[in-house]
C-alpha cells in the first residue's frame, strides 16, 4: 500500500495516516479484523472492528483501482496510443469513474455511426468543423463527397462529420463529469408501468406514474423500483433539467454562432440525446442502485448483529417443540449442554386432536428430565401450541418461550446438521435447532447462511459479493466478541473464530474427540495444522473453563500472561487470587507495566478482564410472552394494545411479531412521539415492544401498528 493511498484513505475516513498504515500492515500479515481491534490497539490507536473493516474496504478499493489503471496503461501502450499527457492524467485519476472516462475514447468498441464515418475518411472534415474557424462547412464537405465510399452528397458528408463530433462530445471526460454531476444532483427519477399491473405486478401500482428527486429517493423505494424494473413491470428514467444540460454542453463545445458552430450545435444535440444522456442515465441508475444496496446491506448487517447478540438462556434443560397441525408437533429434550436426550411427536391440534395423550407426553418428559424451559417455534401452529402448553399444569411453572424459527429448516437439511446428527431426520434436527437457539442464539445461528435468518430486505437484489462479505464480517466480529468455549463449540462455531476456518475447526474437534477436553490453551499447539500464526490469532478468543490456568477462561491473550503473572507476583498473590480479589486489582498501577509490546490500552483491557474474566457481553435473558387470546389476524381490532417482538428493522420502519402468524408494520412515523430519522435509533431486532393496532387488512394480510403514546386509530369504533 503506497503512501498516496494511505493519505487518501486517512482523509476519507478522518483518521491519522499512521493508524491506516498500521491496519494495512497488519492485514497484509494476515491478521483478522477481530484480532487487530482487540489485541493490537497500540498499533491502531484503538480502532474498533467497524473502523478496521472500513480501512480494509478502502484498501481493497484502491488496489482494484490500481489493477484497472495498470490494465488500461498496458492496453494503450500495446496499441501505441499512450501519450505522455494521457499517461499523466491516468496516473492522477483518483476514482474508477475518472479512469474509465479517460479510457473511453480509446476503448475498443462495437462499430458505431462515428466508426463508419471515420472509415469513409470524414474525420478531417469533422476536425475542421469542430475547430469552428471561419469556414463554410458545406464548401469544405464538397471534396469529401465520394459515392464509392458511400458518401453521395454534401448532406451525407456533413451528417457523417456530425456523427464523429457527437461521439467525441459524448466521450469527453469533462463533459461526462459535469453531466454526471447534473444527473445525480438535479435528475428526476421517473417510473411508469410497462404493462397492466395485475397479479404479481400489483405490488408496483404505487409506481405506475411516479417521479421524485434522484438524490433524495429513499433506499427502500429505489430497491422496490429496481426490482419492478428487473421483473419487467416498470420502466425507469432519469431526466435532468434539459435547459441546464444544453447550457453545460454549449459552454464546453460551442464557440460562436457561425456556420461551423451551428453544425457543432446540431452534433451536440444528437450526441446528447443518442449517446450521452442514455449513458448518464445508466450510470445514474447504477449509482443510486449501489447507494440503495449499501444502505440495504448496512441495515441487514445491523439487524444480524443484534440478532446474533441476543441474550442467551444459557445452560438449562430445554424441551423444544417444532409445531405443526397435520404432521404433529415434533418434540426434543436437550440437556444443559444442548445434547439430544429424548424425542417424540405429539398431536394436540386438528385433525388428530389427541390433546390428552399430548399433554401426558409433555408432562412425562418435563418430569423425567427436570425440564427448566420450553422453546416453541413461532411458525405454523406456534401460538396454538403455546396455548395448549398454557393449559397444562407444568411442574414448577416452566416458562414457555416463542423462538423465531427462520432458517431452521434450511439448517436441518445442511451438511453441518447431517454431520452433527447423522442418525436423525430433518424434523428432529429442526426441533433441536429451535431449542438451541433459545439456549445460545449465536452458537446456533452461525451454522445458517445469514440470508436465511430473515432479518434483511431485498437481500436477493443487492450485490451478493458485498452482502456476503459484510455479513461474514458481522458473524466473525460477534463470535469473537462473545468468545467460544473450546471444549463444547461445534465446528460451525469454531470455524468463525479469528485465524481458524472450517479445516482447523474440524481438526480441533477431531483432537478433542480423540484426546478429551482441552486442559489449556497451550494444548492447541498439538492440533494438526494449527501453527503459530493461527494460535496467535485464535487463542485469545477461545475459552477453557476450569483449565489448568485460570487465565485460559478469560479474554487475556496468552502473549500477555507474563504481565498478569508479574502483577500477581508484585502483590504477593497467585494469578487465581488476583482474578478473584477486587481489592488486589485496585492496587495495580497499569503505568508500571507499560512496555514496547503492551501499552496502556492493552493493560486497561487486561484489568477490565481480570475483574470479570470470560464475561459474556450479551444482556441477561428475559422471558417474553405474547398477549393472551390473540392468535390470528381475525382476533385483531384497531386500538388493541399488544405485546410484540421486533423481527426486522428496515429503512422505513419495523416489522413486529404480535403472535398472529403475520408480522405487522410500525411505519417510521409511528415509532415514537418525535421525529425519527433512522428506525435503528429507537428499535432493534428482537426488542420487546408494546404496540397499538392501527389498521388490519385481511385481504392483503397487512397489519399497521404504532409505538406512539396516543396514535390516531384508523377505523376505531368500526365493527
């Protein structure tokens, strides 16, 4: 990474060049984002994971720019078209857009009207006219009339010359830059239907005759229109103020009012309409699509982060139920480590309606295995199953918790699930997943493609490479933030640990199966294929409970054990005593232990970890229950106050599950009694909320909700 790029990245992110340089160096050494953010704070001056990822993304962007620059320079050199002035401009280009504009006139292209005119020998005529000297274009064109070349008249010669000028204008970097700015800043985004919007197209009716400022169009609306365009229901156009566009081009290319300038004016109009405007329209649509995709990916990533960091129930014996009507409710009992200890099927609902037998089985399982919690999937028959359980006299008033089962069926058929439970069918695996999601959402959800978890919007419409990278970042950051139990974690969870991956995760589990639980972090070095670099990056995020070294259960990195040992020795205590005694910890002066390898940021992290070793950063688990007696949309009435749980946050509001098998929408205007610019300011995924029903549309399966104190109820008082 050269110094120019480092300076540009630092300027763009508002960081010191040294911090960017440090991140670039660490990334080039193969260090991961979580490792850099947690254990290399001295080098980066405390940049967090988000900032490190932003630096990485811009580094990649600049490197891609350099690769494209080199490719263009090579192409121009090989064709003998690289002049010193052009090379200077190409080397100075700071964006891909500028680079492509410079290359466009030289870029190999299909045969155009201008190409044909050049083949006919009309370029000298075009150049004379474009110079706009005191010439008579018609007189100049006379000598270019040549029927054998396909030029039968003066008019045809002038038309060919104008084609060359039109293409020249449309490929001019300055003209493209100024027109691009005009389209993006003052262009109007217009949408109209391409056909009758019936059936699948009915959802686009709002856009049959739509117009708004391109620069102000919200991301969710852009994504909706783009999807309508992709599906063939909508036609989109971007139109800037035509008068302004003409003035810009005339100021650049028309030098007077003589006959030659008039020819240039005609070429300009043709070039704008036929070449430049369509090109700028495509670029503008692409630009706002990219902007909208970035926003959609950002929202998806934040929702995923919140979901992965949901409070875990922890080590409890759980009875998990995957509800169903005709095929029954699949039941699985999981012990405190999440292992399957019993399974069954009950039929408390129609058509079988074996309520008594189902009740007996549930009660027997709860009593036999000392069940502490019941997890019920929130899909088909979920609320009905919850109601059935509510009618039982469960021993010890066992709480029932509704669990979002999105993606459970996908997990159940995955390679990961088959490896974990090779002897169980997909229904049992799905039920186990529901129970484990309650015990530890993060550990279970990392096994599923994030796009299947159901917290995104338009996830299939956005750039899949960018989406995958962003979501992978989120998963990796969350897993390493929480930490992983080395002796119980699955391959899926271990593979997300900094420096590992699926292959090393598999080797760790194989070693564990053959040799028993790890007794220390040092033992990791015995795992086949796990070298010093992988150990350095992974060790701090792996936990060993009750191991030979108490620090192995904390987030203190093994490279810093000597520091803690020195602290304990100076206090006349053991490391274990130091970790258990707050009074001893308060006596430590971190300044005393500053060294070249460990500065104050690391030392402060160590002291914070000693006070709460291995602490889970997630919040405490709270039991949530839906409003009793409300189980289907038909039960809803405007004005009802209900308990709900946020399932998805979008740019225009939040979707809330109120227990009727259809999420309701609390529009951004209904999220608070104040103006809300961004829904994420006031709600998050899986947040427990109180909502008021505004309107219910059974035909379209739409529920309008409000979180305001005194909302205006639509249809209040109607039967």
